[in-house]
C-alpha cells in the first residue's frame, strides 16, 4: 500500500458516548440506517471516529483477530467525500494492521458503489467474493 502524505488535522480515535448522535447521522446518510445500538467496547471490535477541528466527520468499525482485521461501517460525511479523508483513514488502519502483524485485511462494499470500489482498488484491495443480500418483511 502506498504511504502518501498524512493529514495531521485529521484525528482518528475511539468513539465515545458523546459521538453517538453524529456517528449515527453519518451512518444513516451513507447506508440508510445507523446500524442500531452497537456496543462501544467489544473485545474484538473497535468503533472509531475521525474528527477535524472538533467535529466528527467519519466513522469506521474494525473487527480484529490476531491474523485478520475486517473493516465495516466505513463512512465519511457526504459533503466531504472525494477530498482524501477516506484514503487517509484507510491508510492509517492498514498501517496499524501491518504493525500488529496482521496477515489479512478485508472489507465489504456494495458492488454498485463505484466511488468506494475505486478507492479500495487504488489502495491495493482486490475482490475475493461477491454476496447478495435478501430481506423479508416481518
């Protein structure tokens, strides 16, 4: 993965209870729902937010095992997309995974999300599988 410049104005930190509303708004704008009430501190999962100038502008969830990390719920505020924030955050998580000795890093993305697919492939991610999702109204 290419290193590239780092943005010191962008802070990536664990989510706190004070961030829940802003995080939920970002997730709702990106995915249509906020993923409900997730546990703040699960042993194998980290919920992180990115902030700039004290404002939460992105969120990312990282599921961790010693060999493999998974990235989920990754979203940047709509008006800030395309400005390198997602690229910077993914680079940071990839560096952390590498430093932790992780041998696999994976993420999920909808196949029609061209912008995200472009970002992920530009950073070296490759497609390994495709899944369909189904709903049933109850």
